[in-house]
C-alpha cells in the first residue's frame, strides 16, 4: 500500500521541524530517511504513524486520510518499531510477539490457535525461536530488537515503519535484518525507515530521502542521492574527513556508489 505525503510539515507543539514534504512511499518498496542527528527523521516517522499530529498537510494511507482511520484499523495497516525500548517485567519473548495479534482479537483480547501460529512464524522469520521463553527484560539490546521486529511482523501490516532498526545489532544481525526486510518488501509490504549507515542505506533501499535542516534536501535512488558533494553538504563534512570515511568502504559496493560522478 502506498503512503502519500502532501505538503506535510512535522514538528512539536506548533514548532516546525521539517516542512513541505511531498513524496510517495511506494508499495512493496523500501524507502529510507538519512540525514544528521536532530534533522527530523524520527519526527517524520512518528507523524506518519499517527503518534504525533501533523502540523499541516496530508498523510494518505492508500486512498484514506490517516486521520480518518480508527486505532484498530491503523494497527492492522501500520506496524511500528521505534528506538524506545518498552520496560516489561515478567513477559516472555513469545508473549511480547503475540501482542501483535491484538488488533485482530475481540474485546477480551483472547488469542486463538491461528494467532499463536502466526506469532511462532514471526519468531522464526527473525530467527529468534530461542527467545520464546526468555524473560524480555533479561534479553540483550539486539535480542530485544529482534523480538520487537517479530511483534511488528506478527501484526501482518501493509506498512512497516522502523526507526534506526540496526541500532542495536552487530554486523551479522544487520545483514540478517537486511534480508528479512527485502523478503517482506518482496511480499508487497511497504517499508519506511530511518538509517544512519550510508553503506547499509545503499544496499537496502529502493529510494532515499535526505532530511536536511528544516527541509527535504534530496530524494531519489541510492545511486543518485549518495554522491560525495551532496553528502558533504548534507552532513557538513569537510573534504578530508569524507575521504577518510570513503576509505572504510574501499572494498565494497558502497564506495563505488559514492564515487560515481
């Protein structure tokens, strides 16, 4: 399902953080937000998911205005994984993942056999079956991240929104997540996320949106956006420092992308 942002301005308490956002987040595509800390990436994601109200403009989920969706309808269409970690006591990994089924249960919130099956499948998707009986509060940050992503998958969303999903993951788990997200997009799920690692952004996304100070700085395919001059300006990086950064990826595809033109 497409997400269309029309002349959208986002921020807090009437103060605009990013204004004039016009873009379409395509169905079955992975769209990434990049930009310096504090530029407004998380604010955009929270606005698109309805956690904070838009200051102006429109957010269309398919053909429907986000504001017209009920809480349950929104939960069935959009799953969210943010950087905030829930503080849960005496809840196992499986119980956390099963929370993703509540948009589909009745008023009593009772899970059926099919709901339990889907929760187990979600754990398998992120290779976290071994966390099924583990107390969530005792899991590592990386393990908690896998469980939260499994909960989002368990919702069977049409749109998956993630704020820096690789933040707590080592390189191996990052690559594992990259594969999972590409598989989900291949099934038609729309993925919208923020990412700091430019190399990961180059490998993962179909489209990148650069968030600068108060505005959208650039938008396009990774190979179009990740150009040295544009990245230097976006992040305020001096030439020598940026050249050192590129050397870190001298053996990978990312370096070739960033050196084009």
